[in-house]
């Protein structure tokens, strides 16, 4: 094989990975897997896909070596092949947001932010660095508003699992938060709406709350500590 053929073969293999990212639904599956391992059935439900369609997308990701699997009886569990896959996904999102006005507009619309109303203006943010300092001092109550299975897979140490659905349904879950001096909610990442909605709901019930600027994906990519378990 001459140098030109070898070069083309190399870039062909790189393109296999690039093509795996070239699907909105596969990106959504990677987003879900960045929170922890899941079964095919759980991924299909969370992504709003039929089981066969989800399986087909997951096979593309597996053939690209971006995900790996393990079997538990008849069930197949998927996970990202490594933290570097999560880092690649996070970097792609950052580049897209920084260089595409269309991505920024779509994100703002999804999160319902952008200064169009009082509700949005009150959703204030906390940086990772500030949250680390607050956790060290013990002066903060941190709420993980993701689904319970994602909390169990990995969460910020000291955080409390309070999924958004419970916040909506259980007034009792909020009574102990009213007197807390600082409440911070977080979810999957910068492209996740759960923490935005949680902060609005908490504020409407008289609880002072802010949201983490990004979320669990970015926390893990930065190598910050996590805990595992319910």
C-alpha cells in the first residue's frame, strides 16, 4: 500500500467515527449514555424511539467503537466506551454553540431563556468552581433533578436526589428547602432543561434556588469527584 492509499484508509476510519455523530438521535443516545449505563429498552423509552430503531442506532455506535455492551441474562446494557467519548461529545457541543448562531438560538428556545420574561430572568446560574467552594464549606443544598436511575449511576457528592417529577407532584418534598440559605439544582448538562424547570418551580414556591451552569456531563469531563449509588 503506497502512502496515498494508507492516508486515505486512515481518514476513512476516522470518518466512521464522524459519521456516527452525524445523527440527531444517535447524539441523543450518547447524551443519555453520558449519564450512565442503560439497557436498550431504557434508552428507547428515554429517546422516544421504537426498540428496533434504537437498536439500529446503537449498533452504529458500537461498530464505531464509541459504546460497549454487557449482557445480563437476556438484557443488553450499553455504556460509553470511555470518558474520552463523553469528552468528545462535550467538546463537539461547545464548538457547535460557539460557532453556530443556529445552535445558540435552538438552545435558547429549548431552555426558554433569553430575557423574554420575568420567569427566565430569575433563573440564575452557579459556576462549577463556585459550587465546589460551596460544597467544601457546607453552605449549600444541592439537588439532582435527573431521573433516579441517573443519580444512582453517578452524582455530585453530597447531592440529594429529587427528580423533577417529584418536585412537581410532592409539596412535602419542598417544605424542608424553604429555610435553606442556598439551593442549587443540576441536571444532565448545559443542554438539559430539567434544572431550568426545577429552579422556576422552586422559586414559585418561595424557595431561593439557582442552577448549575452546566451539569453532570461537564462535571465528569472535568474530572471532578462523583459518587455512585442511590
